[in-house]
């Protein structure tokens, strides 16, 4: 089965119930997505049409990569991450478990020794441009992205 719930928290709860009931999970990868062969994926991943995934990418369990997303080199997506339509992740980005990245948000390139890190349970608002790491549980919005408050 595939759990197609956008909210990382609700998807996590649904997957836990499904596991307890004995279900197994498939991954759905649209044939109009482009991927290099240097990608590792966990179970239950959904990759929609128009996505481009480059090289050295690790995708955790139950990740949703929605329509027309791009993912650069050396990116790690934790478990239950959601990328809304049109998200652009540059290279050397780490996205923590259950983070949500809103429609058309962009995260700039990190450095080899200092990747951009999006903490667990963080929320990146629609059309935000993230230029530095975001702490766990923080919501950021705007250009450049700043904590909502």
C-alpha cells in the first residue's frame, strides 16, 4: 500500500496504524520523473511527474516528492518528509524527519563541510527562500526565509 497524506504528522500516524495491521508498503515513481542511478530510497516513497533528482541522494521512508520538484546533489531527506509541488533543493541539503517544505520553496546550496540543515518537524512556507539552516520545529517564511513570529 501507499499512504498518500500530505501532512508528515498525519502520514506518520497512518503508517503506524498500517504497520500494526500488517500492511507492506510500495513506492510509486512516476515514469515522467528523471532520476540518476545514484539514489537510495526507503519504502513507501512517492515521486510525482516532472521531478528531477540528480546524484548522491538518500531518501528516507514514506517521503512524498510532489509535482515538478528538483533535488540537487548530496541531499538527504529524512523519513516522512513532504516536498510540495515545485520545491527546489540545491546541493548539500539535509532535511530532517517529518519536515514539510511548501509549494515553490527553494533551499540554496550548502557547503561540503556545512550543509544547509532543515531540522525535524520544521515547516518551510510556500515560496520561501532558505539561505541558512532551520532549527527543528521552526516555521520559516519569506525571502529570505525567517522564523514566523
